[in-house]
């Protein structure tokens, strides 16, 4: 690329940018290797060189969160040897292009990429190409496509021939611009003649940009046009491809399966004679435009009038999946000129298969002896292989302790006959480097010219080199509280705790090593012991000094061990994770006999009072004492009831009575219940808090509320609100209810409710029933720079006990990681593109995911205990404090740096994010913004002067603000919603805003909707939908809107049509979007979905059976999650991106509930109680 040292396409960034660093002169253990990307000071990757790394290639991966669109400078690596000055490589400059030419083609129901449009003269389409048209050439006009860029290579295919043209600046832009000149590719006479006559020559095109990006892999070519070509009128009839559809000439690989393709050539007596030779050629082109041909195949005519059958091998057909073939033949007769036939154009539909996996001759059963002198790798023949192909053999393994062992051998294929494998030898010196490891053996293939930018990778052969390094059972710590992951510093003796290594198959001279990795300051240590005949074969105890427990107070410790024998590591143990803290608030609250859920029936309380039960699990012993705290109406509605454990109570449930009068004093109100236990042996312990409603009589169970308490959009940070619906549990029809947030007096009535505070408990009642709905307890996120092939998305959830659960892509927060403190008081969740954050009842906040993009809360924010709300954008989080000021963390460029005067503000009431910026609403009705200056971070002066703004919503690249007078204003990217058209800007009846990735929709008070922004992303409302006046809510995915009507029907516009069976439904209560799919919750508790099948648009039958009694649905970019009334979380979509929650099912199911429990209500409503208890514990 001109002006750059290289370019990075989407494929190079997905999963992180892999790199290799060659060995340097005098490379020794202890050297520090650092890789820098876009920053002279802060490395994005580093590694301490270990002995086994010396004089070897070092492979690493830069997390894609560090990779930004556009220019990357400086890029270099630095080596620092012990006690020497650092040495750096020359600075390099790269261009990163993360948008495929043409963008994503979400209309998969129509053949060809619908974003790659072109124009051919109608006369050519109607009448074909004869000698006159061929002489003049056939002009093909390439229309502007998304992400068109200078030096894009447009490859136009005319049958079996192609013409390449580069895009110039004049070809880009608005066709109405006087400087615009369309890109016209003329297929001249020579090319037309080379392709030959055809009853329907296939015309298509694709684009490869300078960085090597191809169009959407699902639709790599434009839609095809078939043109009649008859130049001489003397060509023989075209052959017939039997397996192709006779009308469309399409071969469906799903139908072909393992069969070969048969091609018939008819031999009528008017043309053919005995002993004529027919030579048939199959000219195939794969999805990337590489030729994969077969033939010419020759057969003699042995009987005139009987068709000849030619066979094209199955692998040659599969090799051109999503590509095409031109099939023709030549009639050869002795003493006469050859006569060519017309060609027939064939399209091949189906998913391409990767290159076949290699094998290793010396490891037929998957195990390689590390003492082998050589390993012979056998790389099978594959269709389209050429002698000049650069074939790189790769061995790769991950060490148990981290780090990659890597070997590669890049060489051309060379003069190897077709159908024969390529053989490569690997020496014993390389084999020994992989001893004890699970090794992936694979290869990559790159061709000259364009294909070098589209390296293909094979399937992998997995083998074990040498003996498997076992993963030993976890260690144990004797002072840990049994049955929990807690260690109480008060229970640790002054000299320290006892760590036990339980592995018994040790031998004398084994070296047993432990690692104690704390997340607090000075909280880590390690140790080892050389075993003797007296200590081998037994459990190995270590004493860990107490300081390494106390220095991790209220944080996590990860403990493991490994064993070294004769200088070789046998293996590592599974880790043990402990949370350090006292027993404060770790006990469940007492229960109340006869309570139903979180409700107490006052009419059923006997005269002796309500029975409060302390379960046997409290482990009460004789001499223990304590008190039950029943906190209700001041005075007669509150009781502190002391108790003492007598000889008959130990090991059993302890029953305490609360007077009936105390219960009755609270009818129509709520009470809280907890207890304190004072142990005879010392120590005071506090239970969690439960909250109950005291009712004159229990409700009928008739009220059912449905709908997720989140926006229902994977871009949940972008603003907008959720709508909940009240239903009759029996008839499943809407019923009017009264809705009230916890802590507020006023109620709102209606069958539906606009949920603007999803972080609060919500009380809902009808005349004969009431329920309390938990705050939002599940959310998703997703990637914004990668293609749909990746799995960069995750889900996070919080349980009724305030614990956190995560699953999906680890780089997006799909696991909690080792550094996150154990959380037991999470009361709300937030997401940004790369991480999650959880607000705690104590007023603190924690985060996890990609550290540089919001996944780590650093000082001075981490000690704060006054945070009341957290908002994210694509790369950062902003927290609102109790004094209405803001703090932020994450990417400094994209929002984590607060410019003046924003840090000084003390009146912020709401914050939302776009992809690269933030906007904040102030109490005086004005707005401030910061972040990317073009995409929303630069607030126009006219909008900054407004003082009547009541709500904010964002697309990925712009913001829109709703004014008190019902008008709307916007700013940010002009083409993506940042400018409100005049016709919409004059409206004064807008009541709600929503967005897709690049367009806005506005619902009006009359129930109609208008939209603006990018047309292909939903910015144009079709006339039939624009005429509707009963729209209740509007939900947007990346490029489509769906509107839910008052009738329970849904309509949609943008790039994703609503299937007819869904459009016919009249009982939909919630619509949720993923990245390229929608899901809808029906009043009967079932779910329907549509869109890209493997990203949630199609629900597998096994999942459908579990989607019953669903109360809410949540989405991320790649998957959906549903929460049922029984507390089961059901997921579908891309498994690694959150669509499969089996690994955390035991942490989710039965622990997360839509309706609040007494325990979850206490968690959310008693922050002050928890702080008081913590302070009391510290004082004691």
C-alpha cells in the first residue's frame, strides 16, 4: 500500500493480530520482549523470554481491542536485556481496514451480494451479444457500494474470463456530484471471443480492497446476470450438467453431498461421426476468484446419437463453493479444424469446506514419540493446488503455564503430481520442543498476486507429543470455610494458613511448587519443596504466612501447584480460587414459616406469632446467641428478638417467634428480616437481609408481567427504553395494572409500562394480586470491528444473591477472570462493547473483560463508594456519582478522558454512549458530549444552548435528543443520523426515539413512526408502515427496525424482512434484537426468532422445547438468552459467543429470577444496612 508498510484486513484482526518475532542476536532467558501498536510508551503485548524460547520464533497475539480503524503508527517491538538499554526496531506504519467492500449482505434470501450492484444495457440483457455488440464491447457500470475506496480492485467475470479494474477517486461519492464519474468496465471483443458463445454466459463481479478484504463471505460475488452470446452462429450445442438445476443452472452442494457431477454431450448424427473425439473442459472459479479447472477430458464417439458422459470429481465441485464454472467442449476430427461448443454457466451454492487436515506418519493414533528422529507430515492433495503455491507447515502448542510453542516451514509446493500428497520432515530438535504438549498441526496456502492477501488455513491434526502432562486435583487450604470459597482472616493462625498439595504419586527428588497469586497489593507468594523418601507419596503441606491472606482482604486468591521430575514438568493442578473476608453477610437470612415467596399472609399468622426459622445450616452450637431483627413500622411494627442456643437446639433448626401484633402492624407494608449470631468461641456474624410484603391476604396469582428490563438491544448502552406488559396469567390477555418503582410514592397505570429505571425494583399490582420484579439481571454485549465469522460477544448475569456469572467470549467478558474480587452484592449490570461492569450495593463498581477498553476499574475510581449508575459505549464506561458528577475508565481516546468542563459538573442525570463517544443530560435540560469528534463527541453550539432536552438515544456514530416540546435534534456522523431532515425536524409530537447502527426512528404521539439516517440501515420507512397509527414500540438491530403494534403484531423495515409466520402473530409482547437477528416473546411464554440462522435467527428444536413460560429475552451480537418463570436461562445462537451456557448452567439455573424473592429484594433495598453491618464488623 502506498505510504504504508502494509495493510491489515478484517481476517487479520479477528481473534487478535497474530505476529511472529524472529530470534535476535544473543537471545537469552530474562530478556524482555515488548510489542507496541500506536503508542511509543505503552506496549500492547510483552513477554519475559524463558529458556525454552531461546533462539526460537516468538509468536504472540495482540488483542483486537487494541486495533483501531485507519492508520496504526508507530508499530515496532523492543528488546530489553538485563542491565542493558532497550533496543527497538524501526517504526512502521500500517493501515487497518475493518470494513469489507460492500459491507455485510444481510439479505441472504436473495442470490448474490445485494450491496454489489451494477448496470448492463437493457438491450444486451434482452437481445444478447452478437458480432456487432462484441465489436463495440459491452460496458458494465459498477454502481457505488458501501465502503468503496480508492485502489479497490474490481474483478468482473464474463463466463470463464475476468477483467480487473482499479477504483479511482472519481468513482467514489455521490452520483449527483459534478466530479463523480462512474466506474465502467468494458468487456472487449477479445475477452468475449475468449469466453466463447453461450446460451447464458454468467456475468458477476467482486471486489478485493488494498488490504485484502473480500466481500461478505456468505455472498462473495454480486448477483449474476446471464447473457446470450452468439458470435458466429456455428458453435455446437452446450453440454448439459445433470446435477445442476435445469432452470437456474445452480448446483446445490447440500443436495450433491459426496456425489460426482455428470456432464452429458449429445452426439446427433447431423454433427458427429464415429471415432470423433470430444474434449470437455470444466473451468471453475472459487469464491475468491482463483481458478480450479478440470480437463480437458477426452472421450471417443463410439455410437452416434448416444450421449457421452463426463465425470467431474466431487472435490473439484466443492472447491468452488459460492463460485461458478463454465463448461464447454471441442469436437476433434482427423483432417478437420476443431469445432468448439457453446458454454454453459454453472453457479455452485453451499458452504465452502476448508483444506483437509494433514497427518503425521509417526503418530497414526495421535501420539508422537518425542525420541523419533524425524516426523513425516503428509499434506493431502486439494483441488486447485499449484506448484507455485506457498505452503506453510505449522506446529503450534500452548504451555500449561502459558505461552505458545511455535514452528513453521514455509516452502512452495514444488513439482508434486496431482493427487499426490506434499511431504515435509520435522527434525527431532523441533519435536523435543513440543515434548509433553498437545500439538496442533496444520498448514496455510497462499498464491501469487491477490491470493497472497487471502491465505487459506487447513483443518488441524491434533496429536500428543510424549506423555500427557496431567492436570492434578486442586490444592486445599485447611482454614477455608467448608463448603464455600471463603477464607476468613480471623480463622487463620498468626503464623499463617496450611496449604495442602494432595497429589500422592510423587517420588523422591520430585520438586513440588505452589503458586499463591493474590489480587491485592503484596498479596502473592510462592514456594517449593524437594521431596525425600520420607515425604514422597504423601500429601505435601506448606505454611503460607498470614500476610498473604490479609493483604488480599475482600479480594481473590488463585492457588495452584506443579511438580517437576528430572527437570521436566509433570503437570499443573487445577486452580483453587478463594475469596478473603470474614463471614459478614455470607449467611442467608432466616425464613418465615408459611410465607409464600416474598409475601406474608397476615390472616394466617397464629396468635402465638410468626415463626422465624434459623436453618441447621447456620451450624449453631450450644452457647451461641444472637438476635432476630424484624424491621417494619416504627414502634409496634418493629421487633428485635434475642435468642440463645440451648443443649437441645444444636445442629437443628432454631425457631423464634415474632408477636402477632408486630406482624399485623405492617399489613400493606414491607418488612425486612435478618439476624446476628454471636459465636461462643468468638466472632460475630451477620446474615443477609430478606424483604417481605405483609398482606391482609395473599394474592390470587392472576398477575403476570413479561418483558426484559433492558433495552432489548445488544447496543444496550445506546439509550432507549424497555416496555413491560401486564397479562392475566390464565387468559394471557393484557390487563391494567399499577406500576411503581421501589422508593417512590407515585404509581402509573396501564397494560404496558415504559421502564426508564431498570436498576430499581418494580412493584406491580392489580386489584387482587401484586408482584415485585427484579432489576435487570442479565445483559449482553458484542464486537464492532470484526466480521460475522467471529464469536466476540458475551453475556453477564447477576444472581439473587448478588453473585456474578459470565459466559461467551473471554475477550468480551465471557469469564470473570482471576483478578476480579469475589462479588456478593451486585445490584445492577452495564455493558460496553468489550467488557461488563457491575454496580455494588456498597456503592462501588467492578468491571471485567478487555482491560484497556473498560474491563478494569483502576484507581482513583476503584475505591469510590458513591456510584449510583454506570453507562458504557463501545470502548469505555462512565460512572455517575451521588453528587451527580462523572468519572470514567477504558479507552482514553473513545470516552474515558473527560474534557473540561465535564469533570466539574455536579448536575448530570443521565449518560448514554454511541460507539466512540458519550453524551450526558444535565438537570437543567442541557447536554454535553465528548469522545470522537466526528462521531458524536463534538456537540454543535446550537444544540449545546438548548435547555429543554428530556431524553437521549444513540446510533453507533451519532446522537439524537428529544426535547420537551416533542421536537428532535441530532449530531454526529451526517450520513448515519447526525442530521435531522427538515420534514422531521419540524415535528413537535415525538414521544420516543430508537436507533439501529446507522439510523434513527422516532415514534410520534399518534402512533406513527418516522426515520432518518442511512437508508440501508433503516433510515427510510416504507409507505405502508409510515401510514400506521398503532405503533407501541420500535426496536432496532444493526440495520433493521421492528415495530410492535398495539395489536401484538410486528412490522419491520431495513435489510431484514419479517417472515410471514411471524408477521401473522397477534400476541407478541417483547421484541429483542441481536446483531443480525431478532427474537420475539409471545404472550403464551414461547419465543420466535428470525434473521441469520447461526446467530440466533433460527432456534434449534431442542431449545424450542425448553422455551416455555419465558418471561424475558436478552440479546448480544451473536446470540439470545431467555429467562423462564422457573429461573432457567435458555440460550441459542453462536455457542462460543454466549449461545451455549451449559458450562455455567449450575451457576444460573434456579439462581436468577424474573420476579423478586425476599432475598433479592433485601440485596437491592438495604445498602445502608450492609454498610452498617460492615462497619460494625470492622469495629468489633
